[in-house]
């Protein structure tokens, strides 16, 4: 008998996140009068303490928020920009994957601030109290963190400050070992007292820019002061009576919309033929759309550029998959709904596990490695340039039906966030299964090596059909990054909430 995570149900609210302490902190915040945005900030800070390989105050984020009062879906782009000094001529040998030079300007706290000034209720000091406590008193090292440490290239662990956070006793942190972060707690206290200025001005900013300068980084005090998160109009696609919302480019979310639109246009096929069709839809959508995604200030793309609004399907070829760049990534997510009709999906990240691997010991802040997502070739939509945002793999999504939040979802996994999201949404729209069973269904994914990966339990007929078409297929794959780990909430027919957390990675859901 196969075990699967069980759905939980409640009438007041539901929350799911990548760590039990974050989920609990968000629940406490809501029960003490906080808004859904307050709960997000509270959980986001705890995630940065509890899952430092996946997210950090030195990273960035994106969110979608449905305001129950107006019925409007808002997008907030808190992704970082390249430093003002960044120029393609500095990266003739390619974009750096690790080290301080791999970091875009951190913007997670700007996302908190813009969300809070519009939809927050509680003071910063109250929202950050749980994260400060966990950073000071310590948390038990999660298995997810220890597993990632065991897989890390030892060369990457030689970056400045890495040992101070991840190998404080000279050995990588083990599951259950107490991880204390007093320097990070001090930074959180400054933010609690001064808001976003506690990070982007003063001692913290001076320490981060000094660290950057000493180790070949490019961002300066001017970059930090100019860092911003921006409210944007989400993109959407109607899948029958359901409207699916994603963040616009520079997010890759539109690639998920395209997959869903092709699935719907083809008649929502099921079985082997349906699975093969969905896989080929993903290959075609990514091959066509990925090259169009970058900072929209270069050229503002339109949904039609990605095939949205055209009820057709694609004719992919195995060569398309081989040509795709499908980086694996790690991310922390948060989804929530409440009885006031509000809903949120938020993702935050340092990009690949451990980001740049560079930690400013004076602040305890790990920097991201999002610069690696740029192209070093000039003239493209995603080319490196001053103050540009890179093509971004974060893909929060919301489903809306009859003007109400129907479902919220988020998952890690790099660009595979789009394929995981599409499979879950397709299953939710065409299956009566609980969310617990839905997140446990075997999934497929696409690898950087140009392979189609099938999890254990996928029918043999799917692999056979793909091989006949010329694809390279890996069956019974248990890859730890490509299949994601979904956090899901939906509204039931009775108006209650159902939540589930995918146990492919660490995640916890609560409803009450």
C-alpha cells in the first residue's frame, strides 16, 4: 500500500509552506489578528532562517495576491537586478555560477515592504519575532538542508563565509544538529526596528557592500538603495470556466499557461496519449518561449508572443528538448487562503541550492547566484546588463473561478515549476481526487541533459510511446530536484479549505 500525504480541511483558513516552523508562525500570526500578507512576511522570514540553502535575506521573491474585497489579483515582482556596474564585457568567459560575483542585488525585504504597506496590519517587530527567536535560539537542521550539503560540490563550499554558516564545527551540518544564527538575528532585529531601511541603509548595507567589494562582487550602496519590488499586472489564461494567473515575464510562468492552453485546446486528453501530448506541449512551450523571457524593459512582450490566445497545439521534436536549458533550482514556497476571500502564492529563492555559496560573516546573510541565469551574449532578451532582471524560474500561481479564489499553488524545481504546476492543475480540473492524492501522483519532468524523466509508477506505455517518437527516457527516476514539491490549497464546494503539502521535499500544511 503506497503512503501519500493526507489533505487537511478547515473553515477559517489554510496555510502550506516548506517548513513546519514557518507554517506554524503564519497560523499564529493570523490567529492574532494579522492579515494574510502579515502571515506571509512572518513565514517568509522563518523560511530564510530554517531553509538557508534554498532562501535567504540575500535572495529575492515573487507573489500573487487575490484581494478578497475587490476580487483583484495583484502581482508583486521582488526579483533582484544586476548591479549597475554589470556589463557583458566583464563576463566574456560566461556567467559565474558561484561566488559573490554571481549575486544580483537582494530584494526579498523590498517585497515584504511593498506588500506590507498595502495589505499589512501588524508591526514589523511582531512579524519578525518568530524568525528572530529561531535564529537566536537555534533550529534543528532539517533533513533537506543536510541532504543538500551532502550533494554539494566541495569546490563550491570553499566560498567565503560558507563554513561559518553550514560547517560551524568543521563538518557539514547533520540532521537534527542545532543551527544558531546570531548575526542573522541581529539583522532581523534591525529590520524589525527600522523596516526595509534596516537592511538597505546603515550598518547592514555597509557590511554587505564591503563583503561584495572584498570578494570581487559588483553591487554597491547605490545598488542596494535603488533596489525595489514592483507591483505588476499578472498574466492569465482561461481554462474552461477557470482562470489561471501567473506572474508576467521576467517570470517563466507564461510557459505554464501555454502548456495549459494547449492541453485544453486538444480536448484535455487522458491516458497514455494525454500524458505524451502534455510532455510534448511542455517541450514546445519551453523551446519557443524561453528565449523571449527577460527584463521586460528591453522589449515588453505580449501574451500572444507566447501563443496564448491561439487555440492550437504544437509539433515538437526531440531536438527541441536537447536544446533547452533546464537548470535545476531550489526554492521555498508559501500559499494561504482565508475566510475573507484572500489568497496568496509566494516563492522566494537564492536560485540554485546555496546560491552563490558566499556568506557575509558579519551579517550571516547568504547571497544568491541569480546572475548565472543571465546570458553572457549581448543583444538577447536575457543578456546581462546594468540594472536588468534575469529570466526568472519562480512561478507562483492562482486559480480563480466565479470571481473567487479556487486554488493556490507553488513548488520549487527551477523551470520545472512550470511542468509541475501544469500537471497538478490539469489533475485538479479533471479529477475528483483529494489534494493529498493529487500531489502524490507520479510525475514526469524534463532534464538539463535532454531527457524525459518519469517517476516510479508512471505506466510503461508512456515510456514506450515517447521512445517511438525518438525521445530519450529515464524511467523510475527519483531525481531530487526536477519533480518539485507542491504546496496546495483550494476552496471546497462547501466554502471550506483543503490543503496538502507534497512530501517529495520538506513541507507542512495546516487548516483550521
